[in-house]
C-alpha cells in the first residue's frame, strides 16, 4: 500500500460478523470518520425475514434468495458510471451469503440456491480490508435479546450459536483480503469513544495479512 495507513488506503472496507456483534454500528462510525460511502444491508426490506424467524424450515429459501439479490444490487452501487473512487464501508461480504445458505437450507434447497447463485452476474467487489467482529454465543444472545427488535424475538439461541461457529470457521479459511479479527467481548465501540479510537488506531497500524485485536480487562 501507499504511505497512508491501512484504514485510509483501503478503498473498500467490509465490517463483518454474526447478528448482534455490532457490525452495522461500527460500519456507520467508520463511514462517518472516513467520510465514505456506506453500503449497508437492509434486513427490514426482506419480506420473508420475520416469517423465517417463526418457521425457519418453511421460509429459509425465499429469505436466503431475497438477501442474495439485495446484496448483489447493493454491490452494483460500487460501480457508478462516473467511475467514482471514493471510499466505501460495507456491513456485509458477499461470500458470506453461502455461509447462511449452508446453515439454513435443506440439501435440495441448497442445490437450487447454488444454481441461482451461478446464474447471477456479480460486480467486482473484492474488499481491500475486512474487519471481522467476533464474540461468544452467550454475548451475542444477550445483545440480541437486549436490543429487542420485533423481528428478532423468535431467533433461537441454538441458531445464534450455530451462526457464531459458522462465522469462525468461515474466517479461519478466508484469505481473499487482509483481515483484522476483533474480539468484542471487552470493547464497546458504539457507546465509548475511547474504545472506538483505540480500535481505529489498531487498524491504522495493521501491517500483516491477518491480525488480532483482543483487549483484556
């Protein structure tokens, strides 16, 4: 990279992690700091999501396909006709779509999902930096319950635990971009500005392809 730090040199930054870990909140704060374009998922626009949380087996496939198409449409915003090169901060990585599909779909549904996936035309949206937020299943469950969103009230603890484990396995093998792995157990970058600034400094100082930030108490 250039003489700029890792954070400002990366044109496309992705913040990822399971439900309740704070990825959208961090993406918003980084976007404001960098004056970057925000590319955020909109789960409230998925017409099947609330029904999925009530009956996962019945509504897994339409929920999955709806999210896939939404993510592809969002990524097409990265290639405007004027060739804009502004920074982008997103709260999703397209490759993680398959992670959810493997977790929620039956075998025949997954085969259909892969057929649809294979027919889509994807824009080139490779990130320059991924910030992977992780926390224990117990922490994720507590945070989801605390924020009390209506559509999340029926999310089972087993689903959240399985999701956290799936993310861990996914990023263990992910090497398509530099990754900063952040343990979120003892850091609150949403409500504590000092914590946010500390995280920013660690990302700015990043030099390796994979680094870890684990703040102990």
